[in-house]
């Protein structure tokens, strides 16, 4: 009996079982860690893919509008007229006895609707009806700061600019996102004639600014009678931000 008890006390089978259980637990922990890492990486990959696709769609939409604006130019238009009116048919100089006709010159200025056309072409660009009123309004302010209103019998100017617009476009990425409309906000900066773009899609946004590459529309030092137009106002891409998720 003592011999059997001694054999049981010296047996390693229990220790081996304990070691096996510890090894199994360790393997399970490592497996769980690897699985969690794989799931996390898969989630990040999906998130990165979604972000990349959203950026491509936004970038495509912004590029389309930038190209449209860079291809276009704005010209302010106006009509200037002078008219002499006979105030008195004949006035006799009491000293010389000569008779002269008294006349008064009246001045008329009318700002006409400007044009947004493609460069070196006579076709209106897609900016027509979207930004043209804003640019006409800015040109009207320049006219007011240049001309003396009291000198004119009539001085008619264009009004109605709202300076912020929304343009919806379909991106061209070759993915399913092309079926979605990307909403792009266009804002004309009143102080500089620059155009700011903000595109949004699925919580992501992309911004850009186009700055004037030529002088702003202005009147010449001496007005010519008849219909006139200003030198063209054109734009270039100033900057484009990288895509980032909105907070």
C-alpha cells in the first residue's frame, strides 16, 4: 500500500495535464489576438478603400468644375451715349451782335448683361446663369466707384448677385460612385473675384480656390460711345486641399 501511494505522489500525469491546459490557454489567447488584429486590419482596409473612393469622386467633381472655369472668361458689357440738346434756338451777343445756339450735352450709361464664354469661342459656358449675375454685380460696383452719378442723365446698373451657388455633378472615376451626384458649393469672393469650391460626399469634403489670372473688369479712362466690353477676366487654379473627413 505504501508503494502504491508513493507511485501516485511521484506521478507526472497531473502536471502534464496542467501544462497542456496552460499551453491550450496560451494558444487560444494568441489566436484571439491574431484574429482581432486581422479584423481590425480588414476594417481599416475597408475604411481606407472607402476614403480613397470618396476622394477620387470628390477630386473628379472638383477637377471637372475647375476645368470648366479655367476654360471660361467673363467680360463686362455696357453702352455709353452722349446727346446734345438745343436749349435755345438762338442767343444774340449784345456786344458783337452774333447769334449762337445754346446746347446742353446729356450723358447716358447703361450696364448690359455680361458674358461668360469659352476662351476663343463664342459659345456660352456652363457658368452662364450661375456666376454671371455675381460678376455683373461686382462690375457694377466698380462702375459706381469710377463714374460720377450726378454727371449722367441716366446711369443703369446690373444687380442681383447672390455669390453662393450649388452645382451637382457626376464624377468620372470608373467606379460605382459615378452614379452618385457630388454636391459642389461655389462661392464668388466679393473682394477678389476669386471662386471657392467645396465638394462633399459621404462625410468627406474637398476644397479648392480659383484666383483671377488677369485684371479685374474696369472702365477705360475715356468712354467710347456705343456698345463696349471690358478686357476678359480669367481664372487659374490657386490651390486644392487633400480629402478629409468632416467632424
